[in-house]
């Protein structure tokens, strides 16, 4: 009989393209993944993976097995959701993650509305960036992940994940108040900042990738010495005159003192926030209730954003 945990490992290899990347996503060692794949191939009675350069590719048998794995996992989530409905109604534990700006503006307000009406629902949250949250969601360490994408970067959809757009927010340029362009009240083109130092996200994160992509579209490679995933740190660094940065509306609400915020003239950038759940798990009563609370909180946050960014030049 095929082992479900090993099937999950094969799915991650298919998604990431290498055993090392799959191992990192699953918090395992590459050698442990390789050993488990050898066992799975014996269970399946077929070769599932072939070496290709520095990575691996799935054989036809492996592709077919991964497709069936997605269906099996989704059906298991639906079965568990159905059992939860019959067993305890709206109760049990729901674990949610969000990146810090969404945790502050959406998740915390949503969680605050739930205990009074659902006393048997145990909620927990952790703030995670998308690069951390999505592997944790698929590994069943959390049940709902709030994650973001940038309009200029490729969309990263996953067949094992159901997602729903929660919020769209504009992205702005942040400048020190004594920057030569800060006195201008109109929008600023990314190309005008080609010679500035940029404050960006860490390596291998979309918070770095979005600045790089925007700059390359404007014809230059950004120079960066300060890397942070915390917009409070990024805003402080801009205010201290250490560089310029891009910031989404949630990070700039309420308007932080000590910096100039301007619209982008040569390109409209947006950050999209999505709720993500394992495919088939949305029928679980607890997850369904939390998702609805998140929708309401996101609508309220969107109204606040409209008011707070209306005067940005």
C-alpha cells in the first residue's frame, strides 16, 4: 500500500524541481527524502524520478501518481471537514498565519470578533512570510495562510491549495524627507531612482524580487545594502536617510512620520493578499467561520486604506 506521507514528499519534489528544495520546504534532509522516495518506488513498483541536470524530473508514472495524490489529499481534507461538522459543530482548533502587515490590519481584528460567538473554537496565529507559510500549510502545521503576491511577479498557484483574493493595495515609493525628489508633490518614476540605495527584502523572497523586477523594467539594477522583511525597519531606514524603498498601502497606514510617500509614475504596482487553505478543507466549520471573519475584516481594512492614501501625490 502506498504511504501518504511519502506521496506528499513526491508532490513537493514535483512542485520544487529538486530534492534539496523539497527537503527544505518539508524541513527534512535531502538524504531522508531520497531514502523515502526509494521506498515509495518499491511500493509503487515503478520508477518515479529521473535525474535531469542538477535536479530531477518525474517519469510518466510519477506524473500520474502526483495527479492522483492531489485528488487523494483533497478528498481526505473534505472527509475530515465532514467529520468535524458531525462531531463538534463549530469548534476545534484552527491555526492561522499571516505576514505582519496583514496580521495587524486584518487577522487580529478578525480573530477578535470570533470568541464571543464561538466559545468552542480554539484559535492560534503566527506571523509568517509567504515563503514560510505555504510549506507550513501543506505540511498541516497551519490551516489558513494569508500570503501576498506582487502584480509584477509571476503568480504562484498550487494545485493542492485553494485560495481567495482578500485585498488589493497599491504600492508606493518611500523617500527620505530631504531627498531631492521629496519636494515634488506629483508621482515619481522608478527610473528616477536608479542612482539611489534601495532598502529591500531578504534574498530568495518576493520582497526583494519586486524591487529588482521594477528596477530592471526601468532599465537599471538596484543597489542595496540593507535587507529586512519588517516594514517598520524599512520605514525607519528610509526616514534615517539610508535609502529609498517600495511599500504597500497597509505598511503605510497610518501614515508614518519622517518620510515622503509618492505614487509610482511609470508603472502601477499592487500587492494582492490571498487566503490559502489546503484543497478540500474549506468545508470544516472552524475554517469556514474564520474565512468569513477575514473577509469582513479585509473589507474594513480596504475602506481605511482608501481614506488614508487618498492624499498621496
